């Protein structure tokens, strides 16, 4: 088969891993096996896979609390991700971070971050470090449209534009900041216009086609790597579930949701593969392979040892008087 078709098949597999991972997360959460918050990436898979396909291994990524998809696309194993959600020591953050705090230094994935807009300054810092040291690394930072009104967004964008940092800011505009539509929080419908105010390039497109995402993000990454400065990209997308598992999403109609599902990234890429003469048997085989991978991840998470107190204590600095008080209370 042509290399282009093989690439598309690889994207299909990655997107399907993310979809099935998230679906099983929802099931496990409902069964009480996952605690805390859980923000699913269902409907946005093409953005994660397309963006990662445009990057080199040395490039850095930062993501919001909706971080499972990017982590998996970047190379984190489904086992490490699921174990983290189950609060197990074999998880990517040793079971101490949970859904919102995936982390994978090996693949230069520097986290899910729970504070809206708080991580943009960190991404700008990573880009500054790369430029200061002359490293061939680009930083990509994801955030939602709700973060564009946060002070940290403006500070990071301003300094990145001023210093021409090698960073690409990607706004995943899924239309609802938690449950508030964009029209109620922004005077602009086209958020990419903001790029001009910071002296950087801007782009805006719909994100259900993984090939389009890969191509458009690649342009921005190449510009950053060449020393031509940052880009602000707004990718229009849609999450098929609520903001989190505790959100019934009553603020949108069933008709709206069903209309958006017609542009399901998995349907789009499957249609493209069939049009490109990919054998249906090949697609079925990929689906079976992904099912086995997710089943193994669930089994691994179930059987792994829980997070350890000594690891937790080693990760924080606790005042000696607090330790003494804790010892006296036992």
C-alpha cells in the first residue's frame, strides 16, 4: 500500500485507541473504579493525533485537564494512563495525579494542568528555555476557548510574541467553557484574530479531519522551528460528552449534538480510508487489535498495586512540626 494510506491507517488506530480508552474510562467511573474528576476527549481525537504527527520527538507539549487524548497520541501507553486513573502505583504519575495530571517526561509531555490558563506561562517558559539554549525544540500548548479571557493567556501570548519564542498555542474551541457558550463570554467569534494583537501569526480551521490538522499545525511548527516566532491556532471542535462526568450537558439540545456527530472524527477518517481503497478487513483487524489493547490496560490497572504513601511523601516537602504532630496522632 502507499505510504500515505499507511499513515492514515496509523492515525485511525491512534484515534480509535483514544476513543475506546475514553469510553472505558466512562464505564469504570460509573462503576466507582475511578475517583475525582474525569474530563473526556471524545469527539476531539483528530486534534491530538494530527498535532502529534506534526511534531518531532524533542518537541514539548502542555495540555489542560482534558489530557488523556494528547498523552496517548504522544506515546503514553494505555496501561500507564488507565493505571493512573485507577490510582495505581504503575500509573504515569504513580497514581498521585489522577485524570487531570497525566505526565510523561520520556515523551516530553509536560502535563495536564487543572488551573484554567495557568499552564500557558509554563509553556512560554519551556519555549524560552529552548531558544535561550539554542535547542531545536518547539513547544505546543493546548487550552480551551474559556482560557482566552484569563490573565495568564495574555501574559504568555504577549511575551511569546515579543521574544519570538518557538511555541504554538492551540485553542481547542469546543464551543462551551464548561457550560457557557462562547457568545456569552467573548465579543469575538473568531478567536484567531487575537493573534495580531501579540504580533504573531494566526490560523483557524475545523478539526474533524486529522490530515487537515496535521498539515495546518505542521506549518506553524515549521515556522517556530525556523525562528519565525509563535502562532495562535483556533481549532473548532466539539466534545460529545459533558464537560466532565458530573455534567449532564443540559445546556445544549439533542438535535445539536446529533448534528455535530455527523462530523465525528472517527467517521471522517474511516470514510477516507474506504475511499482510498483500504480493505475493510484491515480496518476490522485494527479495531480488534485496539480492543485487546484496551482490555489489557483495564486488566493491568485492576491488578496493579495502589499508590504508595511513601512515594507521595517523597514528592512533597512537609514541615518537621507537621510530621511530629502526625506521629503523635497515631
